[in-house]
C-alpha cells in the first residue's frame, strides 16, 4: 500500500479498467482505484494501526538521518517530491536541507493544491511551486528552477506498487526529470518474516479488509454494479516467488453480477487481484537503483530491520568492458 497511487485516471478510465480486468483470468482491478474519498480515509487509518509499521518507521528514520542527508547533499537545492507531500515526512526533510524551493508533483491538481498550500503555510519563506502531471514519465520542471541542483524525494515505499521492470522505468523517469547533479531520497520496505508482512496487510481490526472491500462499494456506486460484497472476503498473502505481498478479494460462493451492463461470473475460491506490494532486501534495493540509473551513496535501516531509507545520486555515464 502507498499513500498515493502511482497514476490517477479520469472517471471514465475506472469503468474501462474494471471491465477489462474482470474479463481476464485471473481477474484484476488496478490498485490506484482504491483511493476514492472513503478509500483515502481508510488508508489514513491504516497508517496508524499497530501492525502497519512502514509509515511510523520511515518517519523515525527521517527524523534521525535528515541531518546527515543535508550534510551530504548540501543546502540550497530544489526539493522535488514525486507525489504530493506528507504533512509529517516532507517537513522533516525540508527543515534539514534548507531548500531554495519546493516542487511537489501530483497527478491530481485538487489534491496537489491542498497539500502545497499546507506546506507553504508551514514554510512562509519557501517558494512552493506545485506541478500537476504524471511523474511516471519525464516532466518539464517549472522555469523558475530550471538548471538548478535538485534533490528528489519519494517516500512511502510507493515504488513497491510497481513491478520490477516498471520500477526501473520509473527511476529512469525521475533521473530524466531532475537532470544532472541530482540526488534522490527514497523509502523502500524491506523483505522480512511473512507473518509480519501479512499482518501489515490484514490487521486484526479489519481496517485493511474494509479498504480492500471498499473497491466493491465503489464499483456498485459509480459503475452501476450489482456485486454482492457479502459474498467476498479480504485476502492478503505473501508470494515468496514474486517477492511481494498480494491483496485479493476472494469469492466465498459461486456468484454472478453486472458492471456497466456487462455480466460476470465467479466460482467459489476465485479472486479479484487488487494490489501488489513488492519488498526488497537492502542489497536488492541497491541493485534496483543501479538498474534505474542511480548510484547508491548511503542507506539506513531501523533497529528492527523493517524499513530502508536510501540516498542515491545520478550515476555518471561510464564505459563498460
């Protein structure tokens, strides 16, 4: 799970994605459609659960190591955040690195305006230049910061929602957007005991289950669906071969339903696959960085070995044997 989807889509894209995903085998619905208003509120509750360690662990790592990051990258850089800023994580970095300006990027202009306004109020002397756009592709940064040294920021282990090949493409897009002499601070969840991972995605209070099941409510509400949500249950499982936690909605009986006038059937035990969250070892994360065009410079793991915070720099072009 991530605080914001990698890519948002217009409303009509939701219907197209659901119809296409339910028509295939196995059935899927992209995780970005979790985040309607109800889903976003449920995710905020998830981040405060005792089982869900990533948010508080990353905040702790930033609190301890932001000063060292500032020493390494130097003051006066432009901080470019991919995904609109967290009310807790972003200020920790901004206070440490004393940036010349802050550029939050998000696909949702409304969400971006709200979060950028909050950060601007907290940092009255800082130039805040929000940029609405799809950061999974190279973007042109505001003219006011063109040619200045950059520091990218991508917290929340959001990269884990992308398959490895897509994650490498995303890192390359970051490098293309930020240009030369660029650094990146990125949070990545670590691979660990499956029971810890599965508990983080299937909490005892049932909040994550409600988050997953809300997708069915959204389909019924927005797409004229007739899905009987009581026929499904939330499933979270560790797929060791793929190195990811998967979330599914599992049918508890045979059933049929309609979405946008199209009929679908499911058999007992069949699932709708709703999310992947890839986990890496610390060394795998460093390899991922190099594949995406970055050189690992420093990294930190919390004492419990749950989460990694990384500092990378754009790798200079070099010859290979």
